[in-house]
C-alpha cells in the first residue's frame, strides 16, 4: 500500500538529471554584467559633438578596452559590450604619450613643439587605432575636444 510503483525509479533519475542540468547552467552564468559601452560612447559623443573646447570623464567597470576611431568595446570576465560613436573619427591615445597628457588637460602647445608635431602625432595615433587590439582598461574614460590652429580633434584615453 505504501510502496512506490515499479516504474518510479525513472522519475527519480529524470529529476536527478534535471537538477544536474540546472546546476550546470547556473555555474556558467557570468559573475558580473557586461560593461556599459553605450554609456561611455555617449560621453564621447557629447564631447566630440560640442562646438567648443570641452572635456569629460566616464567611469569604466571593464577589465579591457578596445578603442578605435569610430567605435569602442569594453570587456569583463567573458562579457563584451560594443558601441559606435555618432561623432567621429576620434583619436584614441595610449598611456604615456604626449597626446595622453593633452587628453588629460595639458595644453597642446606645452606637450608639443609645434602644430606640425601635434598633427603628426594625431595622424599616427589614428593609423595605429584602426587595427587596435584589446588593452587593459583604466578606471575611467577621459575625453577632450580641442582646437589648436587648424586642428579640431577629440582625444579619447581609457
């Protein structure tokens, strides 16, 4: 009267397999959400679209960044987020360069000997950025739009 039907073991095996499958899916879920690349791109667009010199910063919650003249990608623990700039091309700059110092507020006339040197650095940075690969991300994205002579550029550092 209180015995299980003879085919009840099939039910137990099915429940056990379903539990293992659910546990496997749960362990594969990302540990954190994908970084917010569209919000970072909005910050770049707000500065790049400005008709006057301006600057802004945006906090980054990413492990790696890929900056190119027309787009941005952020990556964390297996999650990647991409965004395209509405105003571009921008000039992605690398750490330790004179352009990075200008992006962080140093006047271009103090970082470069001449407008020609500034122009060459901007062109070289754009060329390098076309095929840029992933690099470690800083804790913030820095954007600066400036004019010097006939140069009107937006510098982006992350």
